[in-house]
C-alpha cells in the first residue's frame, strides 16, 4: 500500500498526539480551576467565616438610643468577660473559676473585687474577704436576690410561660423582660412600660431583669447577670 494512501491517517494521528501533549502541559485543569470530571481542583481556598462561636456568644445590651450599657462574652461554662462603662470610665471585668467552687472576678488593671461561691440551688456574691453581698436562690420559675442569708425582702425574677420575666421588689412589680423570638430581640421595660434596655440576641435569660435592680451597684449587678447567663437561667 502506498504512502499517499496512509497520509490522511498519519495526519489524524499527529493531531491527536498534539492535543494530548497540550492537555498534559496545562495540567489537565479547566479554565474554571476544576479538575477533569467537574471535581474541585487546587484553586484558592474559600474565604474564612467571620461568624464563629465567639461572635455568637457575645451579648451586647444597650439603651433604645444605642448607648452601650454592658457586654458579656462567656468562655464556656468556667469564665466570662464583662465590659461596661464608656470612654474614661470603661471597665473590663473577668471572672475565672478557681478551686473550691468559687469564681473570682477581677478588674483588668486592678485587683479582685468579688468572689462567687457556687451552689446547687444558687450562688453567693461575696467580698474577697468572704463577706456576703448578695445571695441568689434559684428555683424552677423564680430567682430571688437578697442582701441577707435569710433571703428576706428579695428582688424576684418571676419566669412566665409567655416569653416574659416579671421583676418584683418587695412583691411590687418594677418592670419586665420581654423576649421577641421572631426578631431575636430582648427588651427591658419599667413598670410604666417605658423601654429602658434592649439586646439583639437569641440568648434568652432571666438575667436581663437584674438591670432594673438599681440598688445593686453596677459591678455586682453585672456579676449576678453573668452568673445567671453561665447557668443558662
């Protein structure tokens, strides 16, 4: 058989060989960066998530006109960071679990201000020397907060079934907390229905009611709130 007869076949073979060499040289990748067969190749990694567990855990409380009040950032069930105040009065308070079922709260750049003695049915906020400041007793639907061992004349957080927590002092209602689950929002109102505080969060807790207990100094009030938050109450 003559060379002329095989020439078209030879051209086809050469074209196929050239195409194969081109694919090998390009690494087999498609223009979109995917490997053959549509599977992901070794392109750049996807951008990192900016949400994260820490962002989800942080709780910011503010006034309706956006003035920041306090921010809580739990570190699991053992520690918590509390930021409050503004400008020159800004403070950072850290609570860390220590031995003997105690959590010690220390001001950043300062010393220890209180300790919390943990118990099965509540906790006690005490001075570093062990003197009682506040006793918190927790039951299924009520939380009592008082400045004495007998729990006499307490503040009461009364948990209701309709996404509300009523706040009472000496059996007189001083306000309530309302949870709006459809909007992931919490609002704190006084007895006259005036909105005083709010938070954009899905972490629902009776702790927000402690904001209405103005007789409790700010650092101690925020410590009580943090402890209720850590207990998921």
